[in-house]
C-alpha cells in the first residue's frame, strides 16, 4: 500500500464501552488507520476521535484532528475536556436512541401514574386492594428540555392523554404541548407540573437545577397527590440531598433516577433501598453501537466527500 491510498485515521476512545462494535464499520476500509485508545501508534494519522468519556490525554498531540464524535447524545463528557482542541464536536441524534429514551420516560411516567410501586408492595404482602386511579388526562407532565429527546417523549405522552408541557432555553411552538422557556417561564411551568421529567443537558447553567427550590414550586393540587421527579438527563442536574429531603417530607411522592454523580451509584446510597425511588443504571437510552457506529461512519464518508458535518455541538453554550 502506498501513502496515496492511506485514508484519514480514526481513534476510538470509548471509555468503559467495548470499542469493537464501534470499530466494525471501519473494517471494510483497510486503508484507514484505526487505533483503539490507549494504543495509538501514529498520532499524526488520527483525523477523527470517536469518544465516550475519554481521558483528557486522548486528545493530546493529535496535530491532524478534524472532528470529535460523541458516542452518545450528551457531550458534557467531551466539552469539559481541557485537552480538547478547537475542532467540531458531533453528537448522536438518531431515531434508535430517541425511541429508547421515549420508551424509558413513558415507562417511568406510567409506573408512577399507575401506582406500580404501591402495587408491588401490595403484591409482596399478598394484598388485594384497588387504589383510586386518575386518568392520564387529569395528570400534568412537564418536560425540562424540548430537544431531540424531550420533544419526542412529550409528543408520545400527549398522545397517551397526559397534559404535557415543556420548558427550554429558547421559545418553542409544538402542537399539543404547552411551551415555556427561560428563567421567566420556569415558575409557571413548575406550578402546572405533577410529573417533572428532566431531559436537559448538563451545562454550567443546568448543574444542580433539580433542587429544593424547584421541588417547592411543583404543583401540590395534582391528581396523583403530590409531585414526582424523573431524571434521565445527567446526575449532575440533581441535588441528591434535596431529593431525599423532599421525598421524606412529601414535597415529592416518588422519583425515577437513571443518572447519578458519580456513576456507578455508590453501594451505600439511600436511593437503592428507598421505597419510593426507582433506580436504573444509566440505561434510559443506551447507545446501540451496531446502529450508531454505522451513522458515524456514514457522516465521516460524507464529510470526506465535501458535505458539512451535522448535529454539531455549540461549545459556547455547552450542548
Ligand atoms: P438537545 O440538545 O437536543 O436538547 C436539549 C434541550 O435542553 C433543548 O430544548 C434546550 O433548549 C434545553 N436546554 C439546554 N439548556 C437549558 C437551560 N439552561 N434552560 C432551559 N432549557 C435548556 O439534547 P437531547 O434532547 O438530544 O439530549 C438531552 C440530554 O439527555 C443529553 O444532553 C444527555 O445528558 C441526556 N441523555 C441521557 C441518556 C441516558 O441514557 N440517560 C441518553 C441520551 C441522552 P433549546 O431548545 O432552547 O436549546
Ligand atoms: C448519552 C447517554 O448521552 O447515553 O447518549 O447518556
């Protein structure tokens, strides 16, 4: 093989995710150098990094880097990286991931709406007792974040009959969804919300946003008897102590948490055994490599054919 046939190289730094499925689509291009972190024999050959929670050093000394591809929708794991050179960051926007998130959010909303935790306790006690059940139309869901994921979940929940509203940074107009935005819209959004779903990215503006002040402003007059928190965004959005205190004194009647800081959730965290908390291990919308790697490979081929990169991150705002 001569130098002429060598294609721009790829580095896969996939953290605790197995790199092999992400490398799979590149197997058809033997002329493209492919490195798996930390084994990077020729750093100058690397034009693209496919990254999930990469160590800072993964971006150091890559003189020909052209773009970084986040292996997930979130980019907080890349944006905060001090060694990151000034290159475009591309994130995942894919129907497969969106559908997975909507499944998880819908499951959790229905679980609290249909009082599944109470029925599980009743089953354990061999207790046959019907609980009063409101209809979806009497329950108000509020989705923080009306981006790719929040909007899809909002539309599906609205189709199930829930009264759905969303809150975002900029104004939105979505049929069937009451839209609020900005700091000015937050109190009104919270005041009409029985089930709060967090799907905002983790940025300096959103860190710790799921706190006592927000829980205090949720609706108290809802059909469920109190507000519920569902967080699939990032663990850094939530103030754990505030959630636990709100669950203790009834300002929250339940919570579903998929994300934590740090992860994995500490073995002695009170969330594990809490009777009104559902814990899942950051699986709300797992990145399915067999699907997403093909999309990233396609984007690289399109980029090399002169097309602009899509799904670019605005690093100034952090998502
Ligand atoms: P998008 O960038 O498409 O949407 C983000 C939304 O959040 C936008 O509506 C944006 O507002 C809003 N937002 C951002 N900052 C603020 C703010 N300060 N105040 C109000 N609204 C704000 O992201 P996605 O929907 O694709 O993904 C959302 C997040 O979900 C990811 O960043 C990631 O953290 C998390 N995620 C979690 C997964 C899991 O398995 N648990 C899987 C995948 C993603 P605007 O529209 O005005 O810009
Ligand atoms: C993501 C995630 O950001 O899986 O895609 O958390």
